[in-house]
C-alpha cells in the first residue's frame, strides 16, 4: 500500500464522484430527454413544463418516462480505475450527482462500486453550492476528496481535501488556481474534428447523388443545370446529416446495444450529446440557406423531406410496412428534388421506376436488419413493428419490387422516348439484365447476413456492385453514341 493510500485509509477518507462528464462521457439530463422523446414524444414535451418548478423537477419528470440503460452508458475508464484503487485502499466511495436520484441509483446498482448515493430528488438540484453543502453536512469540511469535471464543481473542490479534475480544458485550468486544496488531473475526452465529421455520416451523402437522376435521364448537362444539381446535392447532404444526428440521438440505446452502431460518435461518447444537438440545427440551416439559391419548389421539397424524416424518426419507423414505404419515399424525394432544382420534368416512366426500385432497396434494408437480429439470437427487434417471422414476407417484397422496377425499365425501352434519346436502344436491354442480376444479388447478400450497411452505402463499397454500375453506365453511354 502506498503512503498516500495508507493515509487515506487511516483518515477514513471518502471519495465523492460526480456522474455527468466525469464517471460517464455524457449527461444524464440529455440522456433521459432523448430516451423519453424516443419512447413517448407527447409526454416528453409535456414534461418540459416541469422546468417552471426547477431543473430537479424536470429531471424527475423525464426519468419517469424513460430511463437510459446504465449498462450501456459510456463510462470513463480512468475514473473507474481511480474508484477501484480507492476501494482497494479501504476507502469509501459515494456517487454525488445533479442527476435524478432514480437514475443515479440505477448506475450505482449496475457498477456496485458505491457505498452511498447523493442526487437530485425532484426538489433540490444537487449541483454547485448545493452539492458542496450536502457533502459538508455529510462528511464535514475537508472530509472528502472529489472527482468532477466542470466549473460548476469549483465550490465542491474548494471544500474538499483533494480535488481530482477530469479532462480540464484551458478555461477551467485557469480557474483552478483559486482552489485551495491539492489538485490532481485525470484524463477525459475532448472531441476532435473527426468525431464531428463521422457524426455527420458523410458516406450517406451518396444517396443525395439521386438529385442528378433527372439530369441524366433527360440528357441535360448544360452548365447552369450542373450548377443547380451541385447546389441541390450539397443542400440535401447537409439537411440529411442534420436528420442523421437527430436519428442517432433518438436511437442512443439501440445503437449502444448493437455490435457495430455502438461505435458511432454519439453512442460511444466520442461526441458529447450537447455537441450533437448544437450541430444538428447548424447543418439544417446551412442546407436551407443553399436551398434558397434554387427555385422555391426545391425548398418546398427539402422541407417536406425534413418533416417526413422527423416523423419517421419519432413514429413511422415503428410501424411495420409504413416504415418501408416511408424509406422508399425518402429515396424518391431526392429524385423529385433534382427535378425541382433544375426545372426538368419527371416522366411517368422515371416515377414508376423510382417507386418500385426504392421500395426494393427499403425492403432489403429491413430484410438485412431482421437477418442480423436473428443471427445475434435476439428476440423480435425492439422499436420496430416487425417480428423475426416476418422475414420471408419482407424478402418477398424486396424481390417483387425489384423485379417490377426492371419490368418498368423494359417497358420504357419500347416507348417513343427511347428512340428520341438513344441511337442504340438495343444496348439498354443489357443494362436491364445487369440491374436484374444486381437486385437479385442484393437480396441474396442480405439473406446471408453479409449486408451490414444501408444498401446504397453497401453498394458503394461492394466490388461486384461497382462493376455492375460500371457496366450499366457503359451500356447507357454506348446507347447514346451516334
């Protein structure tokens, strides 16, 4: 036993540990808000009125709607190691937090490391001076060491015998000079630019390339059309990233329980929830600002897309079949947006093809999720309207919709439009066959549990899909040559 540990044991020292930003790389108020919003949005909005009675009342109201799973929270390993070392030296450890007491007790029960819990009780918000006074009354002035992370903890450290500071930034370090007790710094986590970038999911911007479909289908590559297409792409990409952040905040619990999604910045704690919440409206406003440079109809489509995605994230994704049709509509809206941005018209053939093709992709996405759940030995997917037994029906939807999309494309080859636009329309029959093979293969890949991403993202990384895309592109180019 070291000299410091022996002294600590002899003095019967107590280690008081903060929760938000210290023991966990998150904030329990925000955690409970998003967990509650995901479970019952109307009740969560009503709970916000409790803020008139104080933050403690709000925390209690939100905790009563939904409680984050303590087993899935992003814990700080350095703080856990400090607690273990303190306990090994026979020191007592208490959890003292401004979080609601029910949530704090759940964390304590999960970890099994604390001798007592002090937390907000619905009346008193145990933060700052209130926390310092509670510790003084319980353990006496200088009767505890305290681990915290923010400026709100300054009065708590001032009354402690030792101050342990987690991940202090330059601003906090400057103010710590006024704390009249020994200081010790523990590592924390400060998000880098990569965490913000990954949270935006730039790989999903591939879907926004669909805004160029009307331009390609109409063979219009004029400079103005290309510029409008680029602006539409950027606007949609930024708005989509805003929506992905919203979806990740609502899906925190499900993502943390998933073997791959748990590494997402918000789920893993690499990016603080407050940062994600701040980035979300900034991306939306940036996307809408770009949309203002295009025809008003494009802005209307973007706003409709955003409203539909919010409805999907809050409610529609829990409705069987409705979620698949909604996903298909979100894909198709990108094509509609491309037409609205450039002023190009959508033919009935393109609309019909888009409906069935994107319905197939949406069904493949759900098929892959159901297969993944079955392979991991899970029960029926939580938060979805499906059962594992629905897998054959969803697979059949994917196959049928995909084949109907190819049929529409084949019928299009016999229309007068083809003779006007293509000099060698016979080559397009080859593109139909390649597309038919690709769709069938996508269903097979999902069936075998090898599709771990959205179908569009999977295709962008799949060598066979890239070859198929190149073949179809080459055939379309060949059909257009004189």
